[in-house]
């Protein structure tokens, strides 16, 4: 579920099942059965040689991958047979937001996967390829890939995984014939932004030369536009519609459209931008009388290239085509590596070799640290009192006992910043997406920073010095 969807739930809309489960806990011995366990029936070896050492290495690497230990996965690949190594290199390229490389590595393995009975590998491969086609803007291939994922392994998906693919599975066929999006080159620029009543960033845009303000939600896989706005600017809306549930937690119908010309801040122009049309009432918030006009998702953010958010409510943009070379050796650019895992942005914080993975949610209103962090810092809370804490974006999870950490140092690629007054959970929530990262850093922590930037060219997250 996107940040906007989580905001909608926090604003009082009907509840839906939470974000897709990302991780299987390994270090704390999660009771969840490991799908890659070579002792499990059906964990076939179509992509393996069948040797005992090969099976053990593959199971270990699946555990590391599920635990977001991407650096260790890369170090382990030389121990695998060639096809297995190619498979995991393709998955790592997907996480590293390199869809072209991921597709080149994974597509040749489809037939081999089809001939086997290895559900764990097939699910990983098909999901990664579907995401790759979507990030590439190949609507037709993405639609077929999600359909194949659902038909081949749909019964093996968890409830969270089914929720995660609902939107692309249903919505992509509406856009399968849409032309590809293109972006005009432009020089770097700065734009003034504002915060909407949901706590998300709004940026100035022009829809066919008419000015509006749209949300910027990096976790949303699609661009969205209100029906009234689509009608106002004369867009052609598809006759076909689908009903989805996971965006806001209640049923809503969406159609598809193509915006011929879309300009961000009057500077960066996008042509043939696909957007999905929602009914105005589905994104109207009576308490604040706030109507969402549109949402810019991942594709638009990537088109911006490198985006730097500053404390004076501006965003500095270095578009992809004209972005300057990184100041240091491109092989080792500054900042902390970040990865895309489904709709989550995962940042590796800490010194090389001892990184800790945090989820960064630029739309989440409240940050917190998980029981995984607590397990490593128990002594810091000796003699302190706990209080009840409720996860702000998911009221379906019962309140938990938590401590308050007054100051937490965060190592972001060698730059130390301090986050203040973070809730620290003492017990797992039972949700892998939260339990197996060390914390979720939302807008309250990001607002404490002088600046922060996501560079989609180098996949680095940087922060300004305190």
C-alpha cells in the first residue's frame, strides 16, 4: 500500500490489510517456515545442480535475501552454480533499481522455472520481472507478467503479497495499449513545495498547461488523477474500469487515461504520462475538506533523477539526463545505499560490513524503532518505564509496550545525524515488513534533518550535516 493509502487509513477511512510482507526473520529465529528450506517438500532444484552443498548455499542465500542482506547475498554468489548465480544477480539488480539488467538476467530463466516445481524461486523471479517491466513503463509486458504471477503462484502468495499485486494486476490491463512515457531534457532547478493536510509533499504541476498541486508519493506505483480534473482538461478516459480495494481500504473504481503533456514546476516536461482516474469522493477528506487532485508516483520521481528535500520547503532537482556526475568516484558515490523492495524504500545505515536496514517512509507521520533494534540495545533502557504505543498507520495492530529513545545516532553513509524521541518496540509485531527492519523513519525524523536526498542514478540516500 502506498504512503497515500496509509495516510487515508490514518485519516479515518475503512481499514485494509497492511503493506506487503517483505522479510522473513532469520537472525532472531522467526517461527515462520522458510520457503527455501531444502527439507521442505516441493522445494525443487530446477535452477540448481542438486548437490547437497548447492542446496545449502541456495537456502542460506534465500534467507539472506529475505532479510535484506543484499551485500552478503552478492558475496555468496560465487558459491552457486551458474544458473543460480544468474538468478540471484537478477533479483539483486531488481532491488538495486536496474530493471534493464534484471530483465536481461531473469528472462532467460523463465522456461527453466516453468519446467520445475520450485515455488519459492518462481515467485521471486516472476514478481521481480513484473516490477522491472512496470519500472520500465512497458505496460503490456507488465500486465502479462502480473497475470502470469497470479495464475502460476497466486495460491502460494500470502495475503500481504496478494494485496501488494492487486493494483498492478487489475489496473495494468487498462493501460496495456498506452504509448510509452518520454521526458524532455532540462537543466537542474529548484521548486517550492508545501505540505498537504495528510502530511505529504505537494508540488506545483501543469496538466496540459493548467496549474495544479499534486502529491508526491515515492511509494505509489502509479500516477493518479481526480475525475473532475481529467474532465476539466479534456482527457480521454477509458470506458473500462476496475474495482480495487487496497489503495484506500475501501472499494473504488478506477479508469485509465494518458496525459499528453505534463510539466513539473514549469520546468520538466513529461509526454504521454499514463495516469489512473479515481472518483473525487474517493480522495476527499471531510474533516479537513481536502480534495486530492492528483498523485505523482514512482515513475515521475525517477524522471526527476536526483531530488534533494531541504528544510526551507524546497526540492532541488537534477534531472536524469542532465544530472552532474557524482562528486566522488562513481564506483563509490557518497551516501548510504538504498534499495527498492516492492513498495518499500530500504536504506542500509551504518559502517560497511555492519549495516542495519531501515525503512524510510517519506509519507509516514511517526517514526519508530522495532524490537530488532531493542534486542541489540537492551542495556540502554535498563530502569526505564515503558508506555503503550500504537502503530500510527495500522490500527489493526494492537498497542505495544515501548520505550522512548531520547537520542538515536544514525550513520548515513558516514554522516552521523541524531534522531530524537523515537518509540522503541520491545516485542515483534508479527508483521515481517516491520519486524525485520531496525526501524521505520517517517516525516518526523526527516523533518529534523537540514536536508535529505534520494539519488535514483546512484541509488544513494544522503543527508545534510547537522
